[in-house]
C-alpha cells in the first residue's frame, strides 16, 4: 500500500518543479515541430516519438492544452500563442462532436483554460475573445449533455462513445463541460423547445456513476470491496435496466482498471469544489446540497481509499489491480512499482490523475471541517515519485514527459521495447497533460497563488 510521507510540503517541490517545466517546454516544442503531418492527433509514443492510435479524437485538447498550462506555469508567451492559435484554428470540430463523451477533455483543456486565464487577469481582457471562449464552452456542455440515456430507476447518464448502453467511469472528469456551460447560463434545448437543465444532468450522471460504477462493500457481487471501480456499466437500452459491470481497457469487469479509478478520484472532488459555488436554491430541485454532497463525498472517499490500499508504496499503480501477471510479483503492494518487470505494466498516467484527485479531495475535506491531510499527503507523495526518474523523461530526444504510461493493454496498442516483455518507457498525451496539470496545481499551492479550479475565479 502507498507509504504516505506526512512531512512533505508543497513548498518542498520548488526546485523540482522548475526542472519539470524546463523539460516540459522543450517537449511541447518538439511535438509541435515534428508531429504536424500525423494523420490524426498524437496519442502515445513509440520509441520516444509521438504517433497516432485511432479510436476517437480525444487527445487533441491535451496537446494544445499543454501549451496553455506551460504558459500558465512559466509566463512564457510563446506557449500562450501556440495554445491560443491552435485552439482558434483547430479545435472547433470538437465543440459540436456528437459522437463522444470527451468534451470535458478536449474543450475544457483548451477553451476552458484560456477562459480561466482571462478571468485571472493573465490574458488581456477582450470582449470578443471572451465571448468566443464562452460560446464554445456553452455549446460543448450542451452537446455532451445530449448524449443522454435514461435508466429504469428514473435517473440517467451521459453515455460513452460505445453507445446508449454504456456508462464509462471516465466521464466523471468530463462533467466539467456541463458545469461551465451551466455556470455561463446556458441550457440544452430539446424537442418541443424543452429546456433541459445542465446542472440536473451533471448531478444525475454523478449519482448514477456513484450508484453503479463505484462499489462500497455492500455485497453487490462476489468481488464487491470498498472503492472498487468498474470501468464500464452496461444498461439495457430498451428499458434502462442495469445489466452488469464491464470494461473496455481493464482486465476484468470484476477487477479495477486503475486509470478508470483515477478518473473517479479526480472527477468527484472537482465537482465538490464546484458545488461550493452553487447556491442552495439551485441544488434544491435535485436532492438538495446535503444529499448531493454526501453522495459525491462517499464515492470520492471510497475510490481514494481503494487506491491507497491497492497501490505500490511509491503510489504508482499497475495498470489493473486484477491483472493476472501480478501473481508473479509477490508482495507488489509492499514495495515501489517496477516499470521494468517482466509480467505487468504500470500506468503512470493513472498516478498523475490520481495525485491531483487526492490533493483536491484532501484540501476540500479540510475546508469542510474534516481531516483530509492523509489524502493530501498521499497526493504529494505520488508527485514526489513522478517528478523524478524513472518517471520524468529527462532525455531530450524523448517527446514524452511522463514515462511508463499505458493506453490499451488488452488491445496490445502499447509499445513493448525489444529488450522487454511488457510495455514500458513510453508516454501518452493525457498522461503528459495531467502531469502538467497536477504540477501546476502543486505550484499554485506552494506559491499561495490563485486556487486552480476549472471554473476559475469570478470574472474581474
């Protein structure tokens, strides 16, 4: 299990973060220079060079959002120009992409980060530029909310790109698109001019995810343990009845794919932070603050606890807690992760996502009269591991930033080096982006700067 360093402070990372952003900037420039002719967005590295891997176009926002985060962290306006110009020129199709659940990934990482920076006074105020970002965010949230599948119990969920039967754990993090669209005063217009409340859909999706995707040791099946997360939950699209747990990228419906777990760990704390900005009157029609917050807090706590118990001592997880090769790695929870083992890959991208979730959840609990220090310190402990070798890619010829990430182990999409038996040594676009986002979050904590939240400060 994760060995939490209770003595770590955000300020302890100052020198490490300075090195990190230096490496990060060089890699962003290398990607911009050398991947322009790819047929699709960069997804993952092969032998240190970014390449594509077709499934859906869900990584382009991470590519350009990384440049925006780089500017945020360093004030280097060259990266602002990269992020702003590419968002303007290349991201429009993602706003109205009807076929994916990824709006909170692509559009909040680009339009959303730029809008937040303008609210923070980091980008010169411009009425037209602000309107451009806000219109994009309004439309993106409404389009995402339209992917709606009702359930037999009267709730519903935003279905994944697999179809109306499919609820993904990942979507908890993409609810940011609905939150921003609602915050900006937008609604989804349905048939017969029905006005569909985006906050209601956000809360309902979160409730459905908490009910079916997260397990609480209540005996739902023979493998029900506190905090286990199913990557996918399947429903009968005819009548909305829940059918079973499933997975696309994990080993088994009855084990936990650790990146799906991490999406839940980050998604709920972010929404808890967002709910602190929402009035009681706005929440009353959907169950009221007490019920909604309790539901989200329970899901976040369970997922975070499961991560702490089922992760190696340094906080970097193997790709699935039920992966069969772990049987050959006896005592794998009792020592640091080994990315070079011969049996199962680790997933550093899950660690970067989880670290931010733990830090946010711990801080949120502390602000609500609960002791969240163990979660906050766990996030800091993971960051210490990721900001150093063998995870931080210091080789200038490697375009990745965070090494030893995995995309789709069952499909065999990840590169296995000639001298290895399992994938290792490679990076992915979401891992690099979320590593930058977690580093920026940590930097803001250390500098006591404006708190980093997707919904940003109020407009000045």
